[in-house]
C-alpha cells in the first residue's frame, strides 16, 4: 500500500514542479514582454503598422517579429529589429531583458544616449547599434558586460575619447567604432584584448601614434584606422606577431617613415592600404612575397625609385594603386601579366618608357587602367582590346604617339576614355571616332590636345544615348560641324574650342536637349548665332568667343534662363544688346566685348543680380551708363572701355563695394567736344 502511494506521489510531484516552473517562466516572460512593449512605446516607424501588427499582448512574445527565445527558459535571447526605419529613443526598460544574448538595432534612426541600464545585460555577447544617430560618449558601462564578444557602434555621432576601460571586455573579438567623431589617442589598454580579431576605428578624428602593442595581438585579422589624424611611424617589427593578419588599412593619416620590409611576415595579408600618408623611400621588394594579396594601395605617398618587378609575383592581386607618387623608370613588364588584376592605377608619377606591345594579352580581367600624367611614350598597342572587360582607359598628359587604335571600338564595356594631351595622330577621317561608336556604354570621350588634323566625321551622330561628355578641343579639327551632332541627345558637355572648324552652327544642335555646356571658341565659324540654341533649356555655359559670327545677338537667348556663363566676345556681332537678356537672372559671367554692337546699354542689364563679371568693352555703345548697373552688388569686374559713352559715372556705382575693391576707374574730358567720355579699365 505504501509503495503504491509512493508510485502515485512521484508523478504528481513532477506535475506540480512543472506547473510551478511554467508559472515562474510565465512571470519572467511577462517581464520581457513589458520591456519590449516599453520599447515599442518609445519608437515609431515610417510604416506605423510594422510593430503594431506584430508586437501585441494578444500573441506570445516568442512569436513576435524580430524576437528569438531560448528553448530552455523561454526567455528572450535575441532582439533583431535592424533596418526597419525605426526612430525614437531606447528606453531603460530594455535592460530588463536579462537573458538577452544578442541585441541588433542597426540601420535605423534611433537617437539620444544608450541607457545605463543596458549594463544589466550580463549575458550579452553581441551589441549592434551601427547606422543610427546616437550621441554622447562611448558608454563606459559597456565595459561591465563580461561576455561581450562583438561590439558594433559604427556610423553614429559618438564623440569624446575611446574609454580605456573597454580593455575589461576580455572576451571581445570585434570592436567597430568607425564613422563617428571620436578624438584623442588610441588607448594603449586595447592591446590587452588578446582575443581581438577585428579592430575598426576608421573615419574618426583620432590623433597621436598607433600603439605598437596593437601589433602584438596574435589573433588579429583586420585592422582599420583610415581617415584619422594619426602620426608616427610603423614599427620595423610590424608583422613579427601578426601571423593571422588579413587586412591592414591605415590610409588617409599623417604617418611617415618608410614602409617596413618586415611586412612580408604577414603572410596571410590580403589587403594592404597605406595610401595618402607621408611615407617616403621606395616600395620594399619584399611585398612581392605577400602572395595572398588581392588589394594593394600605395597611392598619394612620397615614394620614389622604380616600381619593383617583384610585384608581378602577386598573382592573386585584383587592385593595384601606385598613383600620385614620384616613381621613375619604366613600368615592369611583369605588372602587365597579372591575370586577375581588375584596377591598375599608375597616374601622376614620373614614369617613362613605353607600354608593352602586347598590352592586354596578360590582363584579361582588367576593368580600369590609369596611366595619365606621366612621361610615357611610344605607340599605344591595338592589343588593348584583349582586355575585353575594360571600362575606364585613362592616358592623358603623356607623350604617346602614333595612330589611335581603332580596336578601341571592340571594348564593348568601355565607359570612360581619355586620350587627351598626347601626340596621337589619326587619318583625316578620324576613323577611330567611327570605331568608338560601337562602344554602346561609352559615357565620356576625350581626344583633346592631340595633333589629329582631321575632319569631324558625320559618324559622331552614331554614338549611343549613353554619351554625356565629348571633349575634342585643341586638336586641329577641320571642316564643318556635322548636322548629325544633333543626334547626341544625352550629351551634357560638348567642347570643341581652339580648332579650325568652319561653316555655321547647324540648326540640328537643338536636338541636344540635355546639353549644359557648349564650348566653340577660337574656331572659324561664321554666319549668325542660330535661334536653335535657344531650345537648349538646360544650357548653363555658352562660349562662342573668337569666331566670325555676325548679325544680332539672338533675343531668344533671354529665354534660356539656365544660363550662367555667356561669352560672345571677339566676333562681328552688330546692332544692339537685346533687352531680353535682362531675364537671365542667374547669369554669373557675361562677355560681349570686341564686337560691333551699338546703341545704348539696356537698363535691363541691371536685372542680372548675381553677375560678377561683365565686359562690354570695345564696341560702339553710346549714351549714358545706366544707373541700374549700380544695383549689381555682386559685381567684381566691369569693363565699358573703348565705347562712345557720355555723361557722368552714375552715383549708384558708389554702392558697388566689390567693384571698388577689385577694379580701377578713370575718366577724362574731351573739352573740345564738351562731353565726358567714361572709360573703365579692369585689373585682371
């Protein structure tokens, strides 16, 4: 009988214990629910229903959106409401989620301070508040979270210094504080974080030197310190204790000294970015031993000497930046045999010699090639078309010679081509331009400042709608501007100044509806300025100086209210200035000097309220100077010299303080004619 009672009592006891546990868990989950509802009451969303339809007492907490509960205690262990366009403050109630292991509220619009009560989250391993608007100092109470392994506080507005007490987080693996307003020195104590694998303090205002002990954290994989104000040198023992380092990014600081050859001991290094510092000396040949490298950035330094051929050993390299240094000598041929290389930048050095005759064969993955502003010479090989993925080809300000290869037209992905300021030549039909019309993704092309000595072909009208900029100035272009130019409907900038173009501006130019800048000075264009230009409603700059245009200034130009710069000087324009030009209220510079214009200066010129430069000199204007010009309070340079103006200088001119500061006035009297001639000379 007693045994039977015991057998019945045991299951009953288990049921009671389970019931007690369930009641306890229910009470505890109520605590979590209260905390989360408090959070809900403090925040809002651009979508007001996003939490209202999920976070409700009518459904179990563990089923709520963004909530994860543990399987043992049924308590909230993870809160993830990232990227939900939420805004508001974080209430202290969040500190009551005592079982919370992971807190992710990143990429929202939260503001204010992080509440002190978060220090109660003793189980927390991850906190991610990246991409919000939190302010104040980095909370020192975070150092009281003993299990914290991942801290993401980037892209906020935290200020002040980095708390040295963060070194108490002995389990910390990742510390990301980039893109804040932190200042002061990097705390030496951070080197006590022996489990650290990723330290990112980039895009702050940190000063002082980098603690050398940081380089003794043997588990470190990534160090990011770019865009700060750090100074000092890299230690010669840089990589003695960094066997796992994969990324070292310290660009845009004020570090100096040499690049330590010891860096070759970081054998797992994949990204090395030292750009925009004050490093001097040469590129260590030992860098060629970092065979895991995929990205190497050494631009904007003060490096000199030759580029080491050993860099060609980096067969995994995808990005190589050696621009804006003082490298001399020729480019090693091994550089052009890196089959995975996507971007190669050598611009703004003092490199000389020629590029390989088989250029392109060894660079099948190349997408961007920058060689501008060097002393490179010789032919540019047609084999470049073997780099079939090329999007950007930048070769200006060198001494390349020979024909521009028509094979460029085979580069179907080409977007930007700059061949300017070389010694390239072409056949008289400029066939290379015809070939480039096959590049249907081409956005900008420049062949300026080359002695091409050819005729602009009608085929220019065959460029795709992708084309936005066409630069062909100073290259001895002859013949007429083809009517087909009107097909370039998406071009925003057309620059053909300083050539030998003849004939008229074709009326088809009105088809260039997106044109913002048109430069045709220093040619031999004749005839009238066509009214068709007035249909270009986006035109901001019109430069037609130093041609042989005649007739009147088109009154319809007053309808092109987008104009900021209007240069019509040194032509044969006659008659008077249209009063309609007074409608160009955003005009900044206006030059109509050295023409045959006559009549009075229109009063309406005084409506050009933002103009800073006006030159009406060397015409045949007569009458008085309009007193409305005195209202041009932003005017800096004004020239009315060599006209037939009479009468006094208007009293209103005394208010033009900018003009008085930057210009010199004088007048004289031709007494035998009993009139006053006023001349204004501008100091240039």
